C-alpha cells in the first residue's frame, strides 16, 4: 500500500516509528499553525510548543528549512548562521511549493521534493514527542524529535527570537 504523503513514505522508508493525527481543516483559515495548535493541542492534550511549524527560508539564492515550535518566532539571523549562510529571509510562497512539493499549511520537513538543508530549534529536543505537518493540511505526524532530526539530516541550534 502506498503511503498517503511523501512525508509518511519518508518515515516508513527510514523505519522510524510515528503516529498520524488528523483533523478537519477549516478552508476559511490561513493561520495554519494556530489552527493546528487549537485543534491538536486540545484533542491530544499536548503543549503548544510540541507542535512545530516548517518554515522555508531563502538563504541568498538557495533555500533552507527551519523547524520551530508554532508559538515561537524565527530568528532569521540565527537560522542563517546555523545553516552557514550570511543572511536569510522568508522564501516566496511559489518557491516553497515548487521546492517542497507541498502547499502552504501542509509543508512538512519530511519527504520534500528537493532535499533542503534543515535546522531544528533546540527547544524541541526537550519533548518526548513532537507533532509536525504530515504533508497536507489537517494531517499531523507525531514522532520523537531525534527521529525528525535524523530523518531530515538537520542540524540543531537555537533559532528562535
């Protein structure tokens, strides 16, 4: 049976344990992280900081990925430094979709069309499990933070402001 998304396929191929959690995405909302926190945190009884967002950043001509807790704010300067770039800015939506193969609000750090250098905020390692996008709106993957780091080849650094 084929995996539902490339993110799920990536974890299955790596043999890493995970659980899927689905919720009904409200198409009128475009604050995807806040929606995931509002629905998932209450349903699963997890802290909002256990739910992470995947941010694609432009590192001056190349793209990278920053994974941080939904309630946190990304420090572009810290993310750039962690990925060995002189500067960073948020990537344009079209570039995000083209590079990752995912739509905004469903961008997963896993199973991206183009493998991008990734940095995960150090704070997520404090949790036994975290939730990240499963590759579509309304689909979350629960896994160990170390497994996310391993599956993405990420570096870990303090990248929140």
